[in-house]
C-alpha cells in the first residue's frame, strides 16, 4: 500500500475502512477493530479517513505477514 491509496482500494474495502473509522470515532469499535487500530498506532480518529488511512498505510508494510493479514482483515473487512 502507498499513501493516499485508499481511493484505489476496491469500493467494498474502502467503504469498510471508512465505516470502521466512523465507528472508532464514535467509540463503538469492536474489541478486534480497536486492537487493529492499536496495532498500527492509530489513536486519533478526529481527522479525515484518508489521513487515518495514510497512517495505517505507513505501518502495514512494516508488520509481520501474519499480523498484517489480521489487521487488514479487521480494518478493511477482509476485502482487498
């Protein structure tokens, strides 16, 4: 993934990510979703979704493959 690549994701994955950011903003994220955001160091959700995505995209390539797969599934709804 590269920065600003959110717009290049398949629509279902991009929509799932935006929905998940909205849930996190509202404090309604599931424990799994909260853990996925925590794993990539995202704690400030009061920014545009694309900015949150930039933070995620910066960290995902640095993660171990198995851990990255779990985080991606939680953040993008398993669709990529």
